[in-house]
C-alpha cells in the first residue's frame, strides 16, 4: 500500500511539473510574438563610406529610449549614400517620394540613396514580406567626423526642457554622455537626483563626472585650449562636455530647421553642452545642445519630424573656445561592453 501511494505521489508531482513547464514556455512564446509584432507595425507620422542596413530584426533593451522603433543614421558628408534592402515608400514632409530631393539607384538586391541637400530626412522603407522600417537620417552639411557615426538605431540626444527645472543643462549633458556611452537611455532627472541638487542653480564638473563614473564609464577632466584637443577626443572615440557662454556664439542666419550652423535661441547664459564631432576643416564643432527650441512646448523639429533642433548643431570652433567658462572639459568614452 505504502509503495503504491509513493508511486501515485511521484506521478502526480511529474504531472504538476509538466504543467508548470508548459505554462512557462507558453508565456515566453506569447511575449516574444507580441514583442515582434510591436516592432513590425511602425510608421513615420507624416513625414558612413555608405551606411548599410541588413534585413535582421533589431532587439532593443527595455531601458533604451522610447523612440527605439526608429533607426537613427548619421552620414558624415553630403556625398555619402545610404544603402538599404527594400524601397522607400514615404518621405516625411513630402506628398510623394519623387518630390523629395533624393536620387535612387536600384538593382534586384539594394537601393542606393543620394541626397541633393543636407539635413534631416524621415524615411519609411518597405522591406520583404511587406514589413516597414522607419529611419531618421542626418546628412552632415559639410564633411565631418562624428562620435556616433558607427552607432545606429539610437538617438541619445536629450533636452533640458520639462525636466524639473529650466536650469538643467548640466544634468542633460551628463545624461547624454551616459546614454551615448552605455547605449541605453539615462533620464536627466536621475542625474539631478544623484547629484542631490534641488531647484535652480549650477552643477560642477566634479558633480557631473561623479555621476558619469557611477555608470562604469571612463571619464576625466582634461585641458581644452585648441581645436586639436577636440579632434583628439573625437578621433580616440570619445565625446566632451563643455561649459561656455552662449552669448559669444553667432545665431543661425536662416531657419534653424534647415540651417544647422549657429545657435537657434536668444539665450545669453552660462551653458553646458556636448561636443560629439567636428568638421574636417576644423572650423566647426558638432554639438548636441540641450536648450529647447522654445520654452513653451519645445515643438520645433527638423525635417525628419522627430529630431529636436538642438541635435547636431554646427558652432564655430573659434567662438566656442573664446566663450569657454572653464578651460577644460569632461571627456567620456564609450562602454567597451
């Protein structure tokens, strides 16, 4: 009798274990399918050598920016081509693809896209089996070197707008550096919280670098006295946080949405920003500026209809150096992992 009961208990336990295992497998399969479907139904709202996109599905970390369904591409010069598998079915801001300032060269495998004008483009690309993928493409106005040219699918730009206080340029710049260095989003408010800073007021290099290093990134404060100092940082794979006075910079002469040279605001304040590139002629630094396009709703966007105006601004290198509030910079390098 005792032996029979043991056998029954063993069988019952085996059945329970099998049911639990099957349930877990089912949950995992459902999660994978739902995750895949959420990435295959993207659309654009209205809207380096050559960059190449293969046909692989990109799996994003949950901590990456909420815009991760859009792939972000940086082209280093107006002459660079963008190469895709598939066809462009829509371009942001244009009623028809043929109306956009683009030239196409296609064969049975690839489509090569050339740009007649620099700036930002929003593409919807139709791929195999009817799948669509959205792209935000930045075409540099002049030949440039960017620290993020090899990093695709990820917009690490951050604004200080609506982040708890208007004077948040330091935390916003540190947030960008951490996001760039780790390839995952790091909120501006979290930088401010880790600094322990309340209300309006300035933060120091030392406070910002402590937060950056806390994310296991290499960061150091080094002298900044010449254009070559910045070139060395970018060429070695880093970016730089600087503190300067915005009043010393020339404003954009035209519409900032199409003219990427100069500032896009009337502010005249001490200000943190990130240098993430330079023009090959050395005349400009390429800057991610966290100031919003306006303080009401920060609604101004580039031609791709998603990128904020502070992204990839070209500021005179001479003017930036003359306007520095500190003659040094925080240099940050990407996480090797």
